[in-house]
C-alpha cells in the first residue's frame, strides 16, 4: 500500500501536461541472472518491477548471458515474450544480437548501460529502435572539455592517462577538442597504474608548472596522486571523470578532488518519494534500480503519448520530455538524452556533492 501511494504521488507531482493514462504495457526486462553481473541484473529487475504494478504493466524477465553465443536464444525469447518494448541490456553483445530482430518486430529497446558510440551509429544507420539512458562515450569527454574551457582557460593545464583504452580515448578526446580552440596543455603523460605511490609523476607535474590536472585514471590511482601531491606540498586542482564515482580501496580520496560524473539519483528531490517507498519495501535504490524504474515510467508515459497521437511507441519516445526519477528525460534525434546527465561534483566528507559555484572549480 505504501509503495502504491508514494509512487502515485510521485507520478502526479512530476506530470508534465501528460494525457490521461493509457493501459499498462508489457516490457521485456533483459538482465543477467547469473555470473559476475547477477547483482546488477537484480537491480534492473527490482527497479522495473517496482514501477510496473502501479499502471498494470507487466515485466517479463529474460536472462542476459553477455556472451555472443547466447544471442540467438536471447532474440528468440524476446520475440516470443509478446513485449511491446525492452529495457536493460547491460552488455553490448546482447544488443548487437537482438536489435535487428527487434527492429523488424517494431520493438524499441532502452539500454541502461551500453555507451558504445559505434553501436549507436550502426543503430541509427540501420534504423534499429535503440535508445539509451546511459550517456554516450563522447558525452563524458564533451562535458569535461566544456568545464575546462569555462573555468580553466589560461590556467597551466596537464592531461594524464593511465594507458588503458578508456583512459587514453577519454583524454585524447579532451585534448583534441581543446586543440581545436587553441588550448594546449603544458604537460601530458601516461603513467603506470595501480602503483603504491606516484611521487615521480607528482614531481614531474610540479616541474612542468601545471596547476590544473585532468586525469583519465581510475579512483585508486587518482587517490594516490592526490595523496602524494599533498605530501609533496604540490598545489594542484585535480579533476577526473566518471570512473572516480566508485568505492575507496586502500587509499581514500582526498576532499576537494573534482569529478565530472553522474550524480546519485537516490539523493535527488525528484526521487525522494520513490526512494522512501523502495526502502520501506526492502529494496536499496542503488546501481541500476532507479534507472530501471525510470525506464519503465518513461515507457508508460510514452505509451500515453502514442495513444494520444495515434503513433507507434518508438515514435512517442522521441517526444517528451517525460518526468522520471532521474529528472525530465527527452531523447534527441540520435536517440541519446538531450540533456547531459554529467555534473561537476566535488569529493567532500565521504561523498561527491554538487559544486555550487563554478568558480570553486578553479
């Protein structure tokens, strides 16, 4: 009862001039049920199922093996489910296998996780009905570049990566975008990751004169760099990407470290009523729980819009914005979120918090 009351209040409070509710819809929830990603899969199914009941929607769980060999079985299960839409898809392999058949059947798919730019380019070219709540791979670099241009122009800038594919591509994307407008870093380097100390790197940064450092590395290495800079009395402003939004390992992250990342939806005002109801029901709104809940509510609102317009559900997904626990969501012509979910955050007191004044990023 509490769940129904709270989520109904949520829907009423966030309504954006939507038409009268249409009937619920049948949604395939594609997520891993076993193996190393089973915990994430449960988050997806918990979030989707929690939203489905209030509108009379139905969720059909379909196991995602994240193995190319399981693509045929996954596709058959999707087509046999009778689903009007599908959500989840934590693995690129699953999408690549299923999208051609989903397109033929007119079933839109919303991925909560896959960020591959190449896959989305293929989907648009081949008219596959793929939409994603996860930001694209390019969106992170674009958000970081925008921050550097707005707040660090004219500052002695360093760009460093840890040699991994993601880190190299992210830093190179930022470097290339900055070069186009004439911003050149005073220092670039690829450091060796997972070391117990990074004193040599910190001293090279100090020697270069860099005071503002963007690192494409992970949480552990960034914590080491911040710790060693403090110990060496090297004054730097350290900025990382979305990989900093992870758990501390042996070395805690220093207060003041900046990150361009996606805020925790469970702490937002939009999600507060749903978070309360979920916790009362024994569900912790972590990981993919709220994104899955959002995907279900988004689809239900899109179905309302499709009924009003007399169009297909896939067409209605391109309208909006639609109210969700992640905030209002609208897809652009590339089937990506029109508004970037990335925000500038600062590590303070054990968690990332909003940076209220952009000047504090200087």
